[in-house]
C-alpha cells in the first residue's frame, strides 16, 4: 500500500512540458529572472489633468466681479418689477370684471401679466448670468456679454429721446462696462 499524499507530494510534470535545464551551472539562468516567453509587465500608468482643469488657476478679476454684481442687482430689480406687473395684471383682470367693459379689463390684465412674466424671466436669467460670471463659469460670462450688449444698445437708443436721455446714459455706461469687461478682462492671465 504505497499511496502518495497529494497535499505533500508535488505533482509530477510531464517531461515534454518541463523546461530543459543545462547541466552546467555557469550558463544556468538565475531563479529571479523570468523566462523569455513571459511578456514584460506593463508600464506604470500616470494621470495628467485635462487642459481645462490645469488652467483653472486663473481667477476672475475684480472688474469682472463688479460687472457680475451689476448683472445681479439689475436682475433683482427686473424680477421684482416682473412680480409687481404680474400681480397688477392679475388684480386688474379680476377687479375689472365688475366694470362695464370686463373683457377690456381682462385683456389689459393679461397683457400686464405677460409683461410681468417676461420681466421676471429676464431678471432671473440676469441673476444667473451674474452669479455664473462671478464664479468663473463660461456660460455665465456669455449670458452676461449678451445682456451687456443688448442693454447697452437699448441705452444707446434711449439717448435719442429727450425724456430718456439720463436713463439711456446710465444704461449705456453700466451695460457697456459689463460687456467690455466680460469680453476682455474676465479672468486674470494664468501665471506661467
């Protein structure tokens, strides 16, 4: 009863798959070197940040923060005006039902409410653009540039009337500043 214990005895290798080892010890491969048929290990993987993240070191300038604050303040004023117009339109529409021309009061109320919704949406978009430009967001910057150009053109057109010349000058100066700063002086150049 000559049984071999499989746990203690190494399995016998067939002679055809066993590597041929030379008898001479001077030409034998050291045990630490891998055989030549094993591929070398892959190179170490390194991570480099994308260019957008690497250039995030540039900060928003103080001039751009002032332009962003102008957008936020004017946006708040537009939103408040929109809410007032919306409430006034709803009040005119409901209170006008007791008059002799309820359809006319309802139409004026609807127009006033639509103008209020338009003003509130413009105000909220200005607030979001101002906050985004303040934080360094490109979408906020683009929105601020668009509002700056449109409102500066509106201020320029207000200069033609004698009644709105002062408001036109203020609007032109404020939003002209916003457009120019967000176009040309938005972020500080990155230190090289």
